[in-house]
């Protein structure tokens, strides 16, 4: 395996990430005004790059931010060629100041299972479905959950409707045995990994109250970096199995998806 070196491309200029710079006066920094994506790299091959770029374009359109996608795609190709066949992740950022940033990063450490805590969160409807740089509330939710002894948060609206964790989608097995996840119409992010699992498994999408999640027999998170990660506890209640059979089926389904799409 190729040794991992973090590299960044800023408007096409490639350098070690620690040496890369952007102009200070950029509302991407000053106001969190921009959009981003994170894409898993498997031996240098990005998973679902086109889907991620499409979502980046939708996020940018939603906040009236223009960027040169053709130029960005060329810059991404050059960065991946320079990085080589690494296992890691690719971060893409477009800012209000006009910067196109692509960076290779190591995968965060995700243990096999994790505990969740629900955190009340009031979404900003104007940013529903937008993967913007304004992630301070999401990160604070994670810190609140960790202060309660959990590993990650699940965002829940004040009316008790389950949304999503700060950087992933959540699935759970309800009391009647159905596999559930919040519907996109509730304002959750249109996750690429979520999309693949919904297509591969029998999943009920809908508006679910937090007590439905708390009563789950098993649950898992899904995201680009986590893939499928089992949940061991929710709000202090240990789940009977972590991973359970439905989580293992989801892990296998996603592995099959990777096998097809990375050929």
C-alpha cells in the first residue's frame, strides 16, 4: 500500500496540505459560506464521485454559489494522480471567495460500534439538504452527545421527529421488525451511502418519533467514511445486538455495492 501523504489542490495548485494556503479574506472562512463533499478513496479510486459532484452542484445552486465544475474535475483528477493508490478520503470545498479546494485525508478512526444520544435541534429550512460549510451546530451537537457519555449525536426536532446524526444517516429496526430511516422530505441530507442502502434493502422511509428510535432492537449509521457502523446504545439503553443481523445484512449489501461500482 502506498504511504499516505496529505495533499491539497487550491485552484489547481497541488502542495502538501500543511503548506497549502488560501487568501484570508474569503467568506468561506469568515462566514462559513460555501459547500463541501467528502468522498471515500479505495486504492485511489473515489466512490460515487459523479454523485458527490452532482450533490455539490445542488448545494452550491441552493446558496447561489457558482463554481467551474469542469475545471474542478480536472483538478481533482490531477490531485488523485499525484496521491496515488491510497486508502483515504477526498474533501472537496467551494467557497464564496471563489476557491476550489480538493484535499486527500486519512480516514477517521471509527470503532465497530458506537453509542448515540439524542440532541434537540431546530433545522434552518433554507439550508435543508444543503451540505454547506456552516457545520458549527452539527459539531456542537456531537460535543453535547459526548458530554452525556455517548459517542455521537442523533439530531431530533423539537417536536420529537428524528432527523440524522451530524455527519451520517441513521437506520434502525423498529418494534414491528421493519427497517426504518427518516425521509428526505423531513430535511435530512440526501446521503450517497443512504441512497445505496435504500435501493439494496427493504427500508421504510418516513417521519418517525424519537421513541420509535429509542425502542429499536438494532440500529446503524451510514456514511462515506463510516460505511455501515453498528450502534450499541441509544440514550443510555444498550441494544440487544451490535451488530445485529439487519446491520450485518446492510454491511454486506454495501460491500456488494462497492464491488460493483469500483470495478
